[in-house]
C-alpha cells in the first residue's frame, strides 16, 4: 500500500520516522511532507496514487479527493472533520477516521485559561504593569460560585465541566442527550435558551455541521447577562462573529475568549472581533500542546495500522 502523510503533524521527526520504519517493515510505502500544501492542486500532487492519506487540519476538498483514483482511506489527524469533504468520501466509498480524544485535555485547559484571564483582567493587568500603572479599574471576579454553562457535553465539554466543579462552579449544560454520569456530579441539563440566560460564563464545545452552523446568533447572545463571558474553542462558524462583536462593543456582555474563526488564522485585519472590546483572541491553539500532538500522532498511526489489518478505528464514514 502507498501511504502519504500530506502535511506535518507538529511532532519531532523521530516520532514519524519510528512509525514510518514500522510501515516499511510491513512492506508498505510511506511518504511524509514537512510543509503545508500551498493549495488543493499541490495537495492533489502529493497524494497521487496513494491508497491511504493522512491529513491534519488542512482542507481536503472534492477536487483533491477525486484526483486520486486509488484512494481508499483518509486518516484525519484532528477531532473535527468539517474541513474534509465527507459526502464525497461516502459517495466514492472512501473510509475516513479522525483522532478523537487527543486534545480533550489541551482544549479544556485553554478554555478554562480564557475564563480565568477574562475574569481577572489578565491582559489589562499585564498592560498596566508595562505602562507604569496600578490595579486601578482592574478588580476582577472569582469563578467560585459562578454558573458555567457548557454547550455540548461530549468529551471536551465534560472535561471542562470537571475542571469547573473543582473550582466550585455551579454547572449547567445543553446537549442532545442528557448524560447521567454528569448529573451524578451535580450538572443540570437545561434548554439552550435557559443556559444563555442563567450562565455567568458560556463555553461552547459543539462540532460544526449543518445543524450547528450559525447556531449562536444575535438572538441567543442577546439572552446573556451583561456581566457574562463567552468562550469558543470549538468552531468559528457556529457563532455569528458580528453579533458577538456588537454585543461586546455595546456592553451587552462583559467579555469573550475566542480561539476559532470562520477561517484558519491569520484572520482578516477587519474581522469584527479584532477591534471588539474585551475580546481575548488566540490563533487556534487550543489543541496545540506537545503532549496532545504526540498523542495525536500515536492515534493516527494506530488508525493506519488498524486499517491495514482490515479494521476502521475512530470511524467517520
């Protein structure tokens, strides 16, 4: 089999080489690239005649997928798969897997870091010290006793919930299915509207799909408390960025921590959140820790070995 890693995984090359040697010993051809493709045409050239392709978060669109007549398996080194044209894979009978679970800890920790930073005005405190100022106007709030609303109680949402409970927060959640194991911890499941009304902090942890795109709109944001904070480490298109920026600039909510946007960073300089008040922005780094990336590499190579054995692990289609 010809197997291609079409973009870097962000780990030490020795890790990739170790797995590559294993594949070679099994009689397979393995090729890896240490740069991101410049476009779909270059991606198509990299994967020519490959039976299996490993990709991270670079878009894998219809034209590139169809360009490889030999393609049987796409191994996505990411949790979300909205950047891969899954309907085309289903049409062509191409199997696909993801790396579910690799970044649960990393994403939940960044989400909570944003909550702490915004609650204690850390960006403003840093600027005050550097500019010879004091704590005047920078009195923060505690997380203890606050209500955290978690939208999406999957693995990452559940990890955020457990951190919040350790901090003494009251936790409410909105999810397609009620999780009894979380109810046993004291989590109350409520409607999305009620969650937006009650929460001091809202943290979003949903996948992007046809039902969630644009879900967090002006109407829902308008239900939030003026003292509330909104966190998004999930997917940018789930949230109406202009509506969120308008709420921040109009003092309708107190702050927002945003790691994801409509497109991968760098984002446009005129993006509405760039100039929004009290918006803490990060360039899609929630998943990016040394530990998570190494965990991801192990998962996607094991997915590949499983596929070669005739199994599909972490199956998407």
